[in-house]
C-alpha cells in the first residue's frame, strides 16, 4: 500500500529508489539450486521462554521483529532470507534435574514439530540430505532438529535413541557446563576431553546417523571426538579462534583436523565470538555489573537498583560497545576456508539465541543473502558460495548416513556412564 501511494503521489521519489545490489541476482540463482542451511537457530527455545503456553498459537507468519522483545525469526523474513533448511535448536539448562531436562527437551522437539504442522506450506521435517534437497525443490524450508547439550540425554543412550527416533539430527556434546562425560569450553575441565562413556556416545551417534556437534565443547573434547568419530563432525555455531581468542571458537590446529575428518565449521554471528575487542568489552561489562550490584552480599549499589542502573548506563556511555559488522563474519568465513578449505565452512547464525546482539547488517533471518553477496564481492565463486550456503553440510549429512549404514549390523549401545567411567574415577 505504501509503495502504491508513493507511485501515485511522487513518481520522482519512487524513481530515485536504490537499485537492487548487483550481486542479488547471483545470490538468488545460487540459492535456487542449493538450499541455504543454517546450523543453529534458537527460535523454538525463545518462543517457549517468552510466550509460555502462547507458543502453541502465536501467529508466526510475520511481525515478530516488531514485538517489544524482537525475535530474529518469522516466516516472512525466512522467505526474504531465502532459507532452504534450518536446524532448529532445542536447548534446556544443565542446572535442571536430569529428568526435567529430558521432559523439557521432549516438549521442545514437540514444539518444532507443531510449528511444522501448523505451517505445512512453509515447513517440512527432514531427516536426510535427500530430504532437504527434495523439500527445497518443493519451495519449502527443510526443518531439522539439534539437541544442544549432552546433559539433555541424562547419561542414557536410550534417551539419545529416543531423541533420534523423534527426529533429532545432531547432539551438541556439551553446552556451557562440563558434564559427567565431556568437558565444556566455558567451564572447568574434569576429564581432559571425553570419558569412555563420552566416546560411547559418539559411537552411538555415528551408528544412528546423528551428527556429532562440537560447538560449546573444550578443545580437548574436540580432539577426543575427532579421534573417535567415524563420521564427519560439525560445529553448528562456532567461529575462528585465530581472529577472536574465545574458547567457544575453533583453533587453527583443530580446523586442520576438521578438514581431515571431512567436517564443517558453521560460523556464529554472536559478536563476542567474532572480534577480540567485543569479547574483552563483554567481559569488562560483566565485571562492572558485578561491581555495581552483586547479590546477595556484595556490589557498590546492592539493594539500590536505580543507582546501579544509572551507574551502568554511565559506564556504557564511557565504554561504548565495539562495532561488529557483516565484514567481521565474512573474515571468519575467509579464515576457516583458508585453513581448513572451502569445503569445510558453513553458516550457524545463533539467531534468537544472542539477545539481539548481532553484527550490523545481519540482524535477522532476512539477511543471509547480504552475507553471501559479501563473499561474492570478496572474489568467491558461485560454486564456493553454494558450498558455504548449504552444500558442505549436505555432504556431511550424506556421509554420516553412509557411516550409519555401514554400522547397521551393530546392536544398540547398552553401556552406562557408571559402568564405563567408574574405573577411570578410581
């Protein structure tokens, strides 16, 4: 309607509108042939957290970016971003009791399936690489499920198999906390990587054809998993540590091993994983929050929230947030391609999981084409951009399926964490 009024009332203004970017047609051609696949989007978990029971009925078609707390995702913007496939993350806190974690994981898997069922013209569930290609050709968005934390299996291979049977396509071996059988990147290590049970989990993932996701794990856990896994691994939402020394990112040494393994590192858009300046600013901001208002006993303005808020606002004025842009994301893509090869890099945005702290130019799911256009401007070929967009992760999925087929004669794993790891604890 607005465009129509402008055309009638002010044709000169309409004529002066900017032309589409010169690479837009190239990007559209690439994404018509190859589905753009994002390795990690937290939309389902954000809907559960923010909407409560309203998550089952909220209109997801458009307008979620205009809500008081904006979402990065809705159907209109997914279409604008030409998304062809999405791993929807299902995450629950590792602080919950184990059975509550299982319950909440099942509820989130159910929510993803419910969203797909409510909008069948837009989404379809996918289990295999061929599923993704078929759904993409039909003009829909292939929907996969990633369980974002090994804690969510409650030390049980039976629970892992149940998630697989319900459609889960990958398991992230840890989230932010070290668990009984694997060390996290953001917690104190206890195991020097994977325990014997952790290795059994990787083996069972290979047998099932589920992807082993090494985002969030310590470097020692990365090395353990790369040694044990028969199938290519993924990093569903991680970046390059050479450009930002965050433990969530992937070192050059590990990138070379990922290349040998045949895996893929899917670049995260969270600013603290992209630039060293933002990482340090974030740590200083967190320290200032503690200094001003640290419950239950400390903090300069403990029990005085107005003073604490005013002081933090002044700190932000004195210490502005470092600028992070689409170019910083492209730098990580370039670096991973340089070290591991162009066959081993992908996209894992972390949309709706980073509290709207995102690089300029990559604010929501409509903006993927801008990132691909940036790579074209940097000299990437159409074929290489297609690999980045989705070709690489499709290859990994297909290879994991082949490994699972080769293990079909094996019986399901029955080992327990207590039985396998008790000797190591003695």
